[in-house]
């Protein structure tokens, strides 16, 4: 279940050097939290406000003490470049990606 959302918060993970804790407005009243290994690829400022695509129907998983409720989609060229899959233009958070 791929959905759209806007990154609202980005914090360092308290127990992992390469992970960040991302708050996403997914169109629900409470939003969701996702842990992602993107710290070396994006700054907090670059991520905040970004409209992204995420997997919404994964089982919540605890990653070093923080519950992660989804996974962001990204491309990796195998040579050190990692880029998030983003949304072009404006669309409601929580929209289905087909």
C-alpha cells in the first residue's frame, strides 16, 4: 500500500548513528513515525517539508528502541547516491500511489 505524505519532523535517532526519526503527515489525525537510514544523504532541512512516497501497510517494527510505522521509498544507484521517491506537485497526504 503506497501512499503520499509530507515530512513534518526530522530528529536524530537516540540509539543509532545512521538512522533518523521522521514524522510524516500521512493524512491521518496522528500521522506516523518512520525510522530511516538517510542521515548521510540528506540534512534535516532538506527533508523537512518534502512530499514523499512511503509503504503504509508494513507491520510496525521497533528499530533500536523507536517504533517505525512504514518505510520511505528511495532509489540507490549502487555508487553512493541515494534519493527519495518524491511527489511532483501538490496532492493530499495519504493519497494512494498507483
